[in-house]
C-alpha cells in the first residue's frame, strides 16, 4: 500500500532522514575516504540541508554523494516517491505517468526512471538451483521488438531482440540479452549461472541439446506436440515471468530500444526477485531498491548517447 500522506513523499527533510537511515543505518560514512568517525554535521544559514564535513579528508558530503541522486536538483521527496511507484507497479510505470504524478517534465521523468532501474540492477551471486533452493531451474527464451525490420524473404525471429531467462522454481530469476539463440551463446550462460546439482528444465529448442552432462538432469517438454507438462517437468514458471515482462513492455512502455533493453530487464528481474510471494512488501521492495543507489551514478549524457 502506498500512503501518499507519508511525510517522506512530501517533505524533503523527512525524505533525507529516510534515505540516511537506509544508506547509513549505523551513522554517516564519508563517501570520499570511507571514514565513520570525526564527521560533523554542518548547520547555519546558507548551508545545504544534510551537509557533513569529514575531518579526515577535509571533504564535504551529503547522503546523495556517490549515488544515482548525485547533483540532481529534483527534490528528494519526489525521488523517494518515484522509487516507491516503480517498485510497487508490477508491470512498470511509464515516464509519462511519472511526469504527471511527480509534476516534472517528461525528460526529467525519463531520466529518473533510468536512474531507478540502475539502482535496481543487482549483481548475480551464487548459482541458481544450488544448496538451499528448490534444485529446479527452468530456462527459456523470448523475443522482443524490431517490428518491420525483418529482411525480405527471411523467416523466424533472428531480426528481433533476444532475451533468455533462468528461473529457479520458487526462487529468483536472471535475465540476459543475447545476440543469438544458439548453443554457443546459451550454454556458457547456463554453465555460469546454474549449479551442477540442479535439475534443468527447458523446451525442445536445439540450443539446449547436450546439457544433461552439465547438470544433475535435463528434462524437456515438447511444445511442438502440445506437451506443456510431464510430471513436474515444465517451463510454466519462466513463461509466467515472460508474461509479466511482455505485458509491461507492450502495455506500459510500448517501445524499448535495444540499447536500453538490459535496464528494463533488470527492473522486471528486481521486482520478481523481491515479490510478495517471497514475503516482500511494496515498501520493503522500495527500501531494497534505495539500498542499491550507491556507486551507480548515471549521467544524462551516458543515457542519451546510448539512446542515439
């Protein structure tokens, strides 16, 4: 539930305190030298709110230094609300909608949404299907965009953007943008991301042939003959994730370029990996995303160059 009357969404000082509690749970840390002591909070006329002075390196800083918020002139309360809205929207929220709800320009809303996706980007640690998990990993591929770009006389999906997702049943998802859907591209990804003790489940696509020697087992379902489940062998979980991803891309974002697709994939992976069924509420999901703001500064020039 999003309580729009919560002061963190309307009061910049409360938003700053909220952000400091998330980023500095044990007190402020100098982003320049890493010091945790001899830090003085500056007060007085003309002093920026939340400004600290480090007596170790003689640098000044606020909680936004070294984050995706650095040098942003957007009020912190609007940033916190934007994080909550993107984290609470299962199929995403468009930049036009953020523009209307936050009262900012479309250019600002677009830039904010990309910064938030950058904060959602989570490093892959450990292997799917390993100790402590279900031991079952489903893999599948899907295609997106490039409508009308198919070469005359060509067939298939080679002209489209290609996404491969790995889902541990009852656990997390990892998605990858790949240039081709073939064994040479997919097998190294599966070997790096999936535990050898896992049971791998896929459809009958030729790219997955020969994987049984890399994992505890490799079970396939034959979609070509309308077989979608056999015992507990199925790819329904990963296909369910794709349905959320596609509904978001088609119904919310409409157009996603190849240069930015990886950020949208990170957004949908993040929400799925912090979903309600895993016991994560909307507010907890937003706090987790805010924890990811450090060390991920993203400038408009960098995004603009990618867009061009």
